[in-house]
């Protein structure tokens, strides 16, 4: 009896433990492929995910930088801050009108407009297809000797016209074309521009104080000195 009871007990124990052992082995074996598969997947992940990662070339970075978005057509110069920010006399407002009309709306150019009107040059300037105007601001005319100013205004078709047409070049000059000598509508008085970037002088004395202002038919450079004949 004792022997057979021990035998039955051992058999029962074996019957109970063997399934547990088999289950444990089965769990380890099934986990191993998953771990192995996960490792191989991780090893291959960089190659398979590389196309999805964002890339930037130097040219892409340059095109997105603030300096790349700056417009080269923008006016420049300290006096540009004195130009109205809205209305017909503003930079945007002037761009829609021919140059004489545009200048008549700009509060910095009242004396120039009066001189152009006196010389009857408004239609000539407005009808030109493409010109550059060096436009003296009001304070520039205040520096002209009174007797010279009186003589010019008293001779509108002669001296005044000669002075005014010496401020007009028969083509549009962008800032990168500005430096050099240029023929004007006064064949006896060309202009010589020196400088670069946003720093220019005209005939060695007049400073460009607000440059590259666009009108419908002209590029305008406001200057701080009237360009008088040398003689």
C-alpha cells in the first residue's frame, strides 16, 4: 500500500508539474522571436525611416532667411522717413502716377514742382516713357542764392529750363546702375554719380537722401542740393 500510494503521489505530482514546465518553456520560446525580431527592426529603422526625415539644403535655408526676402526695389535714405506713409504723396501713391504728377503730391518737392510748372515742363516729364529724375527737396532750393533763384524763375524757358533738364536722365537708373556719368536732357550738363549701395553723391556735392522712389514712368532720387551749371 505504501509503495503504491507513493507511486500514485509521484504520478499526480508529475501530472501537475509537467504542464506548468511546458507552459513556461513555451512562453520563453515565443518571447525570443519577438525580442529577436524587435532588435532587427531597430537595426533597420534608420535606413527605412531616412526618407521621412526632413532635409534642408543651404539654398533652401538661404531662401527662407529674412535677408533673402528683402526687396532690392525698396526706397532708401534718411529722408524717406519724411515721405507720407499713405495717400498720393506716399511711396505707394507716387508709383501710380507719372513723375510730375507724383511729385506734386509729395510735400518735400513743392519748390521743384513750382519750378517745373513755371518752366512748363510738366507734360514733357509726364509723357516721357522711362526717365530718372534727381529731385532737389525744398531745403535744397533754400540754399540757392536769392539772386540766382530770381534769375532762373524770371527766365523760365531759358535758365530755369536748363537747370531743371540737367536733373533728368533719359532712362531709368536702378541703384546698381547709378554710379557713373550720364547724359541728361540738357546736352551741355551731364551728371556724375559716385557711390554704391545706399550712399551716393551727384556731381560731387548733392547727396541722395531718399533714393529709388518709383513713379509710373520714372525712378526718382531725392537730393539735398540743386545741380546748378558750373559757369
